[in-house]
C-alpha cells in the first residue's frame, strides 16, 4: 500500500485543455474523494491515475514509482466503475477470480483470495450465484471484491453508487467506509455527491473546471472554505449568500432585521461584500416583516424554511424542535456575527 502524488498533471484533447496543472499528495492509507460538479474533470483525473487516459504533461507517482506512462496493468491499481461490468454467465466466485485466472495464478491461491474477499464483503452465501440473482448492492460488492482479490496498492472508485437507490447508497457508503478501515488501503473515490464526500473522506479535493479549488478534511472545508464556490458546494442544504452594502463598517441588507457588525476586517474602501451563512446558523426573527416564507419542508426532527429576497436571493433556514414557521408568515432574519463568513463579491475569495 502506497500513496499517490501528482505533479503538474495536465490533460489535453487536441487543443482543448481539461486538466490544468494539478499538484496533489495523497498519503498512504488515505481515503481521498474527488468532488465537484459535472464536467469539472474529476473522472478524467481518476482515469489519468489509472492509466486509462494519457497524461499530456506532468508526473504521476504511486509510491516511489513514476507511473505516468506505464500501462494500467502495471500500475498496481484496481478500479471499480459506475457500472458493475460483471460477466453474466459466471458465478460470483468466477467473476471475482477471473482476473487472477487470466494472469495464470494457481487455482488454490485464487480460491483463497476469493474466500478472504467474500468474507470481508459478506458474500460467502452468494459465491455460486449468477449476477442476475443478485441485488444492485450485492453486484457492486462483487465488483469491489474483484478489485480486492488483485491486492492492489491503490483502489480507484468512479462514482460506484450512482446506479443504486437511496437506501442502498447509504448502506454501501457504510460498507466502503468499513472496508477502508479493515484493509487500510489507499483509496481514491470520485463522486458528484458532496454528502458521500463528507461522510466517507479523510481528505476532500474540490475541483472546478479542471483545477483544484481547495483540499482539506471534510469539516475543515465545511467550516473554513477558501472561496464562495467551495462554501456553496460543500454542505447540504448549501450555504446562503446575501449581497450586502457596507455602511459605517456594518453590513446592511433588506432581509436583515438590523445592520450586522462582524469582527472580520472589511477591506478599506469596500462598499459591498457577500455574506455567507449556513442554514443551521441563520435565525428567523418573528418580529420582522421583511420576508415571506414560501415553503416549509418538515422532515421530522428538522425543518427547512425557504425564502426569497426582493433581489431574488434564495435563502434556506433550518429549524429544530416542535415550533415550526408557517408558509406565508412574514419574518425577518438575524445572523450571529461569529457565524458569518465574508466573500469578495468580484473574485469570490474569502475575506478573512
């Protein structure tokens, strides 16, 4: 088991550049998640590590080895795809051991590795079944088992849960996290679902347009984003943003019940800043009448109130407890100063 290092990694298709000089260190045994919107380059970057896409410039290393131009089979990686890609005429055991059999591994060794992998993934009772007799979650476990028996240095997952229903996705998230703890291998996981990223990762890499926006632990990115994009992408529901005027050092907005004074130093001469606040930190002021509640989603232990400002800014407020706001109710908003984040309205960068 080893780490992965990317130095100035670039990918071009003809004259079109889609990956722009990625520098990244993934430690030995780390669970690293690539996350970002569709088209940000996360799957392309994963395929470059796997050797399924040629690296136009830069260096990719696995451990101490430069694998930039090595064939995929020689890189010591195993990849689990979005589609299960199982052979329908083979049993679970045959599917899991097929790669080893093709490489001439002795049958006894194959059986031992398949048995060990099936025990980890709780597939013992399904080894003689064909894929058509398995659920979606079981098929995905077989695909993961096929990767495990190869004994790779690095596991690569390309949106492996996308084809599963909501309940199975939760179950498989737990399964993959447990698998990582049990075998301790380096894992790189691609998803567009930031909830998966937050719940599974040791390290999250947020990508946009082929560039890294920020790298860090899940809670670090949630609490301390570097820019508006990361702040809005990490977290569900996403962060609220208000375009505020700066008047005598305080933030003023029609939706706020009172001007907001924060400890964050506002740049000299700034007349406007973007205020960011999480739904769980935004407070409804029942005495105010600046906004009307458009919709309330009651989810049991928590509710979400949806509001819009006159400027068209969408806001979500989280409420807990038995008291719930009512649709059509007129309210104002309060922002705890210690929960406010400020961003430059032009660049989107965090003001610290």
